[in-house]
C-alpha cells in the first residue's frame, strides 16, 4: 500500500467502525428494553438478558456492516472533497477508479465476514435465542416464584410468597395450598421457608418454619389443624419439555442446508420455495456490499463550494429502501408468486445499474453530479425558507 492508500484506510476505518458500533448499539438498546420486560414477566434471572442479546448480535452485525461501510467510505470522500484534497489527488492524475482500491479492500473483507455471519453464525445464534426463549417460558432457567403473586405448580399446588430475601434463599410470609390423593387438600401458612433440591428431578422440598397446617380430608369430620416449628412439604415441579431441533425456521438454516432443501425435488413445494427465497436473499445482501463503495463516492462528493449533506441522507434512504425491496422479494418468492431468483436478482441488477450510472457521472463526466438536480432543489428551498424568516428578511433589507 502507498502512503495515499494508508491515508485513505485511516479516513475510512474510523467512521466505519464508529457507525458499525453505533448501529449495533441502537438495535441492541431497542431490543434490550423488550427483553428486560419479557424476562421480568417470566420471572427469569437478569443474566439471561445478556445471553439473549449475545445471540442477537450476529443479526445486528449483518444489518450494520453494509451501513457502516457505506457511511465510512462516504464520510471519508466527503472530507477529502470539503478540504480540497480530492482536487489535489485528481490534479496529480489519481482517478476515482484508483481511489476505489482501499474501499474495495474493506468491501471484500466485510463481504467475507458478512457471508460467514449470515451463512453460518447467525442461524446457530438464532436457534440459541429461540431455545433460551423456550427455556425461560417453561421455567428451565430457574425462573423464580413472583413475590406477591400466586404461582401454580402441577398436581394442584399453589404457592404465594410475601417477601424474598438473600436472592430468594430466604422466603417469608408463605402460603401453600396443595391437593392430596383421594380428594383432600392441605393449606399451610408459615413465617419463613426455603427450597431444597432432592434426588427426584420432578420434585423439590419446601422446608417451612413456624407455621400452621390445615389438613382437609373427606374421611375427617372436620379439618385437622397442626402447629409446627419445622415441616417439609414436597412440591411437584413442571415436567421439563425438550426443545425442538434446529431448522424449524429458515433463519436457523445455514447456506448449505438451504441449498440442499432448495434442490430436493422430493421436498414439499413450500419448503423448497422458502428455502430458495432465503438463500437468494442472503446472497443478494452480501453481493450488495460490493456496490456500496461506488455509491458512497457518487453521493459523498458534494458540488463545488457547497457544504450540502443531502448525499448522506439519500444514501441511508437508498440502502434501507433497497433492503425493504429485498425483504418483499423474499416474501413473494416464498409464496411462489415469483421465482425467488427473479424476485431478488432483478432488483439487484436495477440497483447496480443505477449505482454504475451515478459513479460514471461523477468519475467521467466533467462537473457531473448524479444528484445535482436534487442539490439545486434543496438549495432553492433553503433560500426560500430563509427569505420567509423575519429576522433574516430584516437583515437582508439593511
């Protein structure tokens, strides 16, 4: 790499990494609030929130890498243009095509990383996320009894706790109601208690202290009342359910598995179409990364003597809109309305043609600006708004 290449690499790397980190953090923060509410509702440990977010991180990186690359290259070339360094580079004979060398080094590396993420890492992480959700809902993660609420266990056992101390190891204000064989029941109130594990995985011991036990049995003329200082009450646990195998959804399948399902002529048509649609969607998203350096240059170089940042806004709109078009193409391809290959690669060709035209206009047309009309329109609109502001109009009159 020449000194210019190293300089370009530094200019691109800082905004690229910053935008990638910011995009991932924003997505994680938005989901974190939902996960905290969900875990608190299910009564699970707080640590599971970080496990859930860790399994979602590959998905966020898959979305954040294209945006980070686009803004990283765009902001680097905008800085070169605004400081007139780009004019100097062009004056000494360095073309836009030559300046694409470093951006495409980043693009190739990030495309390989993104292919590994969406093709292999993300499916396994998504399956892990769904498994954690299942275990949290079924109590396999050690979900605690909610304080102040009635918690139902199998075989007619109900427990209510008034106060929990020492991370749930010391419980106070206990009420237990449990059905017994033969149509009887037991009601217990106790000042304190603790749970203890047993050799039976389907049962735990609730050791109660300083309480009263009422035993109602059909053979008794009246319920029997017993006062105790210590009493062990067996509580049946929910029977643990096993989670389904991986592959219940296309998001959990790797690229080779999607290829195998798509080529399996004996598979149902719905499975084949959804697998092919998911396969082409992931490949198109990775292929789009190779178009982003040219789009970034086309939108990052503003008109001469113009500080307009409309190219930054337009670049985000274009990449998000194209992503939504791909999602729609995947949906219609999954339904079999359009061949998945056509539904996803035709928009890619159109998007690529638009970007090639925009880059050609900037690189080879003297004074060319692919969004010049938009820049001029925005400038006129800005002048019109400024003219209608009273303070600005008075200043202009003076």
